[in-house]
C-alpha cells in the first residue's frame, strides 16, 4: 500500500526499491527484476530491499516514479539513505531520507557496487589514542565495536552493521 511505501522510505534504514510494471506494460522489466532479485539475495542481511509493481497500486499516481507520464522510465531503482540526524536542529522537524536514482545497467553486480558507494557508515574514525580512550569511556551507547583495518574505505559489512545497529552499538574504525 501507499502507506507502507511511505513508512518504509522514511525509516531509519538504508532502503533500495525496485519499481516496475508487469510484462505486458514493460517488456524489459522481467529481465531487470531477475537481476534485482539476484542482487537482493546477496545483500539481504545488510540492506532492506523492496520490489514495487506499479500496476498493483490502487493509485499509482501517488508514487512519483509510477506516474503514467513516467511509464517509459521503468524499470527503475531508487535508493533511500536515512538522514544522519533524526531531527533538524534548527526547525525541530524530522529529517527526511535522501533519494537517489540508480542509472546504471540493470545487472546485479552494478547494483551491488552502487549500494556500497551510497551506504552511510555510522561510525567514528579514530586516529589517536586520546580519541580511542574517549570513545571507550563514552557511556551514551554502552556496547562498542572497533574495526581495525588497512583499507582506505569502510567495508560494506561495517557499513551495513553500523546502519542496522545504529543507536544500539557504537562503532569505530581505526585505519593503519
């Protein structure tokens, strides 16, 4: 339903949505859907994924990508990144998720690379012993997890875990 879609995209989780039409309305959608399902299997423990058949909504006009004038733009994938802060400190209103459209070839590998680039990493980067001690002594979130790495970028697994357990586990990364 529209309500479920709106609630899902405004959750605190990283969300990947595949929008499509049935085969009679979109000949290229079945092949793309197959690639999306392969992709979603590979990231099911890290990213929330939804498939949305625009033909099944009572009023598809309520979902921008499903609007009749955009029918030729399907299949399409949108990625919803949760805001870094829940509440805007100036307006005191809830922050909204950021939507970005996947514009690559509809292949599972391309989707995976795209997700890894966009996924937020809710972790602190620690560079000094003083920062490390401050991190350990901060009791705001009592459970801590520290990743020691030689990699220049944050691993997809750490990004996924930090997003999934945000506000329950305090994550940090120490890079060599």
